[in-house]
C-alpha cells in the first residue's frame, strides 16, 4: 500500500472516525483505524467499537492498493502535528507504516488487518429515511440532555425518534425531566427507533464537521441503522426494548399558565443557582403571584431574590425546582418567550412555546423546605 494525500484532509477524517475508537477495551485491534487505499483514488478510513462503526471516504493519490490497521491515538497525533502539506504513507515489508513529509519521517507499527471487525452492509431493500441535517442537529440538541447518563437505566439512556407521515418527534427522559421536540417532515412510511443519546450526539458532531450540505439518509434494519452523511457512513446498533409511553406522563390538566421572557428567566435562575449549588439539591423556589415571578434561593452562605415581570392566568403558586433541570431546558429553547403550565406545587411543570407545538418539556418539582 502506498498513497499521498493532504495533511488537513487526512487529519479531519481521522478526527471523524476516531469517535468510534474504543477507549475501554482489552482488544488491541479496537484501538486501531483501518485504512484502505483503492485504485480509483479513494482512501477509506474505518473505526469500530462493535457498538458503532464510522467509515469516511477521502480523495488521495493511490500508487499501490492495500489496507493496513494503525493505532488510532499514535497515528492521529502524528498526522495532526505534521505541517500543512502533502503526506506520503506506505506499508513496509516488516509490517510497519512509513509516514513522510518534506522534512519529517516516522515509522510506526501496524496491527493485523484480518483481526479488524467486519462492518455490516445496509440491507439493500430498505428505503432511506431522509432527514434535513439542520433539523436533525437541532432536535438532538433539544432532547439529548434529558436522557439518563446511568447505563443501568436501560432504555432511558436513549432518544426515541418517531417518524410519522407529516412530522417527526424526538423524545428523551431520565425520571426527573422529559424533553420532546417536534418538526414538520413528510415521510413515505412511519417508523420509530431508539439510539443512545451519547451516539446521537456523536452523529450530530459528524454532521457539523461534514463539508457537504446534503441531507442525512438513514437506513433502518431490524437491529441496526446506517447513517449516510456526505462521504461518511455510520453503522450502529439500535437499542432494543419498549420506550416509556411518554404521552401518558405529560399532564394536560394544568390550571396555572405563565408567559415569561426566556432569557431573563434563564439569567435569573443562573444567578440564583450560584447559592443553590451550596445547598443539597440545587434548590430554587419560584413564587408566582399577581404579575411577578420571584426566584429565591437560600443556603448557609447567603440568599438571593430575583423578580421578573410575567403574564399569569390562574391562581398564585409556590414551587421548588432543581435549578439545573430548569437551566438545561431554557438553554436549548430559542424563543424569546415561553409558557409554563402548573397545577400544584407538587405537580410537574410543563414548558411549551407560546404558539405552536415545536417542543414540550416536563420538569418534576422538588419539595420546598422552610426557606
């Protein structure tokens, strides 16, 4: 194998595929990246941790076809440190890799190609789901934070994606909050799948790094999905199991509605959380009375009080929240104003747009001690 390609192009491709390199494995081959040089001038880089596999195609001058597995961290570090010029790479007779530029030369050991895991092909008769890349990234951003990070919670570490005829929903929840994002999108057939939030965030990063402006094509199989993103292909396992019937969780009987500026509420809670962090559970209290929403927090170090003008319908209310859960929601909302629906001080709060149904967030309250 022998080829030459741009340092920047190769470094960027390595950054993409290295997202699938296993960092906690006893199998040395899973710490490697498979590089295949094709006669048509294509270089294919592949990495896999058996849960997710990423394959990236880039252009190169291929002088001799072949394939080799390199240790991801060492090879990637070398390529990133080299100057921005063409790099020549070839396999030597002693199973080493020679990396050359005008002024630098490295020799590194390779790993056995036949030990690298085979990447499954997408099912040929499956029609792709076509996803606008900006909509995909936005929906992942608006939901992934609410998925559980505790692997023992099973399906709750995932994001449910529901494809309907005229819309798509993404949903996540962790037992303390729920996030639902909805977008209008026409699809030929209905389907749903669950992918871990961690992997969905990695796919979103790959979409951001991709230079093309093409849509995302998703091929769904029985147990795996293939995402085609420009010249990058991601193969991953779907999560198995039944997602929680989230519609049954979202209350529809709220009697108190508040409309408030999103940014001023976010800034007030962030300031109040400076003292809330000194407490046991980031507790803040919201007092809803007349046309004022008052945010307070108290700890041994001091106390804070923030007043915000709002529009209210319904009764007055006092309710406590973990400030982090409210901040996480407000940070992903782009609207200038939001509506917050309450029933009692012990019932969940539902956050919705003032108009439309593009998102829905549920936040469980915290019992308020004497503050």
